[in-house]
C-alpha cells in the first residue's frame, strides 16, 4: 500500500485510509489510490500551446473575445497579469480593465 499525502481535489494534507478508500476531512472527497494519480494529472491548467499555467502567471490573449452581457471586446494581444486558477482546469480568473473576468485557457498563451 502506497502512502497518499495530499488530496487530489483540494490539496489537503490530512488524508487518511479507512480500509477501502482514502478520505480527505477538509473537503470530504473520497478516492482510491489508483485514481488519485490520474486525477492530479488531469486537473492541470494548460494554455493553447500546452504550457502549464500557475497562479500569478502573465498570459496573452490570442483571439479577439466578446464579453457576454457587455459591449466590451478583449483584443488579441492583450496582456493579462496575475491570473488565478479555478477548480475547472479549462478556466482562469483575472482582471481586465478593472473587471473580474473568467477566461478559457484555450484562448491564452504564456
């Protein structure tokens, strides 16, 4: 039996084994040892070129994007500083012109 040290969902360190599953008391996520390795590699945010994204990275928009519910357009080549990763690996949270916006990672490059 291998030692699991962190929860693949929240990254909590207090994971314990109850006999059949590993349980994280922080987020109540239950998982088995085999799926934990697959879950962590699948939840990595990547830009359009396949580079891994991290909190605080600066990225560039590769396509003109219309913002839903607004007349605002994010132009191609706009630099976005200090992105924040979300629970969904295909989306990042950022601020553009003072507005908090969620962008899809497929329209970004590092």
